[in-house]
C-alpha cells in the first residue's frame, strides 16, 4: 500500500489537508476499501468470472458514488 501513503490530500480549493488524524482516517479507509475489493476480485475469479469485466464493474461502481454534501463555497 506504499502508493497510497504518498497521496497528498487536497481540498476542493487545492489546499493541502495537513491534519494528521484526517490523513490517518483517509489512509485507513483506502486500506479497507482495497482489501474488500481484493477479496471480491479473488471471489469473482475463483467463481469463473472474467477479471476484466469485474474490474470494469468496480470502476462503474466508483463512478456512480454520489456526494451527499452540497459544495462548500
């Protein structure tokens, strides 16, 4: 997960998110998401699904996520 640890999180305005706790939560969330996705990919492949199709479905799922919070101005 070394790549995720190098992410510099930014606000919509481009400001760096410097809060250690916020960065920790974001990193933990990514680690959990990665593990769930890895497990699901392995299950899909073991059950005979096409890996590329499964990856495409995951990408569609990510693209379909909705932000429940109005933009801050």
